[in-house]
C-alpha cells in the first residue's frame, strides 16, 4: 500500500514533534520506545511513522515496540479511525492474532486492499466478519476472489455471498441460518480503485456471451466448449463479472464457468436459473468439474430425479464415493453389469454393483 507519510504526520497535530526530523535523535528514540503521554491511537501512529525514520536506531526501536505493542494500547488503537496505511501495517504485523485482525475487520477506516489480506487468513470467525461486509463485496472483486479461495471459508458462507449477489442456491446441504453470529461490520471507505458493481445489470458483459447459440447442444454433448477466444475472453474477466455472467450468460459461458478454479464462480454457474437438464447431465459426466460441483448436483432433489443424472454421477470416477453410493441402487441391472465390469470406476463402486446383482441372483 502506498504510504503518504506527510499526510499521516499532519494528522498527528501537536504530536508531530515526536516524529519531526528536526527533533533530536535521543528524543525520537525515546518516542520510539512508546513511552508517550498520548492516547493509544496517537502512540500507534507515531510508532508507525518512526518505523520510516531516517535514523536506523530509531527505526529499529520503533519496529520492536510495534511488534511488542501491549494490549492496553493495541486494542483501543485498532478500534480507532487510524490512517489506512497504519491499519494495513498492523494487519501484516499481527497476521497471526485472530482477535486483533477481527478488530481491524470491524474498523471502517480499514482499506479494501487490507480487507483482501484479511480474507486470506485461516480464522473462520474473521472470514465470517469479512464476508458479511456486503458494501465491500460489491465494490471489490479481489475480496470475493480471496474469500472463495480461502479453504477456511465455509460452504454456508459461500452460499450467503451467492444469495446476496442474487444467485439462487440449489438445495444447499448447509444452511446460512447456521452461520455464527458476528458483529455488524462497518462499510468502510472506498479505496477509489474499483467502483461498486451492479449485480443486476449485465450491460458490461459481451453480447455474444448472453445469447444462446443454436450449436450449444452439440458443444455440451461433446463436453468441450469450442472457441479458444471465448475461453480467453472469460478468463480476462474479474470474479464479479464472472458471477454476473453465470447468472445472465448462455450455455457456452456456463460450461466454462462451472470449471472455474474459483469456488464462488463455479458455484454461481451451477446455481444459474437458466441451467437445462442437458447441461446438468453434461456436468455430472465431466471429469473437469470440481468435487464440489458433483456434490451440488448429487444433493439436488430436483436434478437427481433424472435417471441420466444419477447414471452420470455413479459412472463418473471423480464423483465422491458417498454420492455415487447414494444413487447406485437406482440404476438398472444392465447399468450395474456395465459398472461391475468397468475399469474406470472406483473398485468400491463396482464391487457394490456386484453385491446388488448377487442379491438379485443376476450374477
């Protein structure tokens, strides 16, 4: 983050004397030790400025004091409207302190770029606080990306973000009502880097990705989306644009997006209200989609009414074993005989197919 030291120093008011380069080094060194007659937010800001001091001994002392900042100074400071670069520095400095990071996440003065850093940390309550900040989610695609790539982000939290963005969640196995209570996060100030996104307005999406093509069925049947340029066009989009495309786009776009490595993008694609049964069958057969997508398909009561979907899930070697086992009993004897002999299907599934046929006296 770019640091405007002059602006930060100007905001110190009378405390500027502790960081002024004209102040004798012994006095600046004393200030770098943190023993100042100032409130905690000012002490913290003075220390931050002194970490940029021209004198190496002053810098070293200030860095050590910040690293060892006592709770009685750190806690009130982190809740105060500190300059954004100071909060960013503290987020880095206390990156393993979940309680401190939560205070930074609840601070309206925290920048969006710092929020993106918080979204990468392995603390579930912190992630829930960050994900609940809807204003920031709308204006900062990088935040959505960081949250969706963090393994600590729960499926329920991902579902909540999708619902907020207007994406219906298909028969989710988790309930957003089960999310833990978290404090209401402050909206914060915009970094000025990214305008808020209107999730209901597809006008910034390419027209060719919104109109269904006549050749879509052939593309889906082949499980390949034709046109490298189309794929490249989508990969150049940010996360928010991809989510909007999953909602408003055509089948070719969804076939690409459902394979996206970003969980929230692929979840948005599999939750699109425009999905057809042909697409679901194609995705259930695909070895290119994630385990989560196959779990979502297998968890949908509506989609698994189709024999073709159940057959695709059972015969896809990438389908999680519990999902495949759930539907193998719904297949025909002919299906089971082929599964029993297949070398591409996990042994646990083929053996179960054999057991079912043996109970029926068919083998």
